[in-house]
C-alpha cells in the first residue's frame, strides 16, 4: 500500500507527477495570482476614481461660492465651467457629474444665462438615478421654463413630479405657475396644499402665507 512505500519512492513519484503536471499547476497558480492582483488593482482604480471625482466636486463647490452676477468674476466663472466639464468628461454617468451640471446651472442662472442653465440641468437630470435628485432637477427646470415664458410646459413638468419628499415645494411652484396663467382659484388650492404639506413636515413657510394673502379676492 502507498503508506508503506519508502520516502525515496514517494519522492520519485512526486517528481514524476510534477514533471507531467507541473506546467499546468504553475499556469493555474499564475492565473490565480494574476486574478487576485487584478482584482486588487481594480479596487484600487475604483477608489482612486472616486477620490478624484470627489476632489473635483469639492473644488467646484468652493468655486461656486463666488458672486457670478459680478462681471469681475468672469474668470472664476470660466474656471468653474472648466472644472465641471473636466469632472463630467472624466466621470460621466456618475452622481458627481450630474451634481456638477446642477451647480453650473445654478451659477448660470445667477449670471442670467437661462438657456445655459436649462441645458446643464437637462443633461444632469438625464444622468441621475436618485428619485429625489430627479425631482429636484425637474422642479428647477420648471422654474427656468417659466422664466423663459414656457409656463404650460413648466406646469406639466411640475405635475409630473411624483417624489413625495418634495410635495410641498412642488405644490408651491404649481401655485406660482397657475397664478402666472391667471388661474387664481386653482393657485389658491395649490398654495393651501403646499402649506399643509410643509406644516406636516415641520417646515415653517411664511412666504406661502404671503402669497395666499396677496391673491385677488383674498381677505385682507
């Protein structure tokens, strides 16, 4: 039996087996080691990508603190756009890229470049996955569409928002749009719904009370 064989015989049998199968064994080990190293390198790459995106976004937030309505900030605005573009090019289809578009859109509004803001917000919205961020982008787009005179389109967009966490804001914007369209009674209903939703959420919103009191026919 094998366990009675001498050590020399066992050693010779091992050498013979390795001679026949050694290259395959070494290959398998090499593949296994490469797989482990490849996975580690992939994890390292992913971590570096995330760190790079976060760093670019932080830089973007710091740049966005400037008052871009001031013509003297033109150079800083160009830098902000450049940083945002670099982030979106390097990390497309990420939340960081989408948020970068939303930051640029907000600053474009400050500069009065509403068409640029709409383009950036639309691009950002189309790459977002989080329902709350999509809803926020839609509400901001509706505001911009109304500013551009596209009130009916803005109202349709607002009414298409289903995220419950922004229902109060949604109803307030809906009231604003209805008022622009001259639908005072409907605007009042929307404002009251907004007031109720925000109160339930524990948010004090005196602006809505002012809007209600300012409606034609409201008790003074």
